[in-house]
């Protein structure tokens, strides 16, 4: 068996990735498929933590666009990520993977508060830690929360599970001429404005020399393949 290339990683999954073919909310089959992939990677001996977005339920910018106060709307967006984190916890535990949810906004009856040292201890014990409520601050995204937590947790890599198998020059589902990149620098991503993660997340990863690996979250086994250095993905370094 090929040994994993990383010891500890953070996987960012957007809320939209959890919708499956639906227009809103959560798709149980998709959650199960992602949970199975995470279980396989944990079985390789890799320590895994997750950041889940909330865009399948509510986004602060959309609330603000329809007239809400932005800070109020972002509070709702962060709570949406907590719902997704609890759903992912449920899916992982149904696969037999021990987990803890840690929220940046304390929700004592539902999950633990974010405590860095405790999160590291959980991972050392083989538990998957799901970080909920983003950074706990408005005006940020869960991409930035993912880069922040990955740096805090001393992860070897930040994995971004997307709808396609890497970073392309344009959306390959709309443009068949789109070019797929194997490797990019952080500055390439920023300069070419490639829509993979927002600029704050890319800058944070760059400052902390945290490689970003982009792969298709919907391809069964792709997460495991990436962890073995196999399969199709784009690395940003
Ligand atoms: N959010 C926030 N602060 C954070 C992370 C998220 O206010 O640190 C809010 C923001 O309103 C955002 C929503 O939570 O729109 C859902 O997160 P995001 O849009 O990043 O989810 P994704 O696109 O990954 O599903």
C-alpha cells in the first residue's frame, strides 16, 4: 500500500457541495459519500479536520443584497455552517468515524467551543474535528476560516474539494477549451483571479507556506488518491 503523503490535513467542503443535485439544503447521499471518503483517509493514518461552508443554506452577501444588515446576515451564514457541521458529524459517525464539532461561536449544548490545543489532541487520538461557524467574525468566508484553521492546526496541506478535478483557466463545465493546471503559485491564482478560494484565504496560505490542493470532492476515492499522491488534482504552492 502506498503511504500517505501527508500527516495532517484540513479539508474544506463548500455548503454547495453538500446539496448534491438539489437546489438548497442537504443531500443525505452526498453527505454519506463524503463521509466514506473521509473514513478511508483516516484509515490511512492521516489526521483530518474539516471546515464546512454554509452556502447551501444562507450567505451573508445575499442577505445584504436583499436589504439586510450585513453583520446580522453573516451571523445567519455562520449558523448555517453549524447546521452543516452537525449533519457531517452525523454522517461520519454513521460510518464509524469518531468526531468532534468545535464552533467559533460558543453553542455549549450542541458542540465544543474552538480550543486549538483540544482540537489537536482530538486529531492525535484519531478523531475528525469539524470546525463550525467559520472564523466567528462577519465579513469573512469559510475559505478564509479553512486557511486560518489549517495554519493554526499546523496542517501539512489545505485541501479544497470542488466540483471539478483541479483548477482550470475557466469553468470546464461551461467552456470545453478551459485549460487545467497541474501546479500554480499563490501569486498566479491571485493575478489571474482564478476562482478557487478568495484572495484572503490564498494570502493566508501563502504567508504560512501552506500548500492548497484542489480536487473533485464528488469523485469517490479521490480524497484517498490525493493523499497517496495519485489521481488528478492541482497544487498551489
Ligand atoms: N461567514 C462569516 N464569517 C466567517 C465564515 C462565514 O460571516 O468567518 C458567513 C458568511 O455570511 C458566509 C456564510 O457564513 O456567506 C457561509 O459561508 P461561505 O459563504 O464561506 O460558505 P460556502 O460558500 O463555502 O458554502
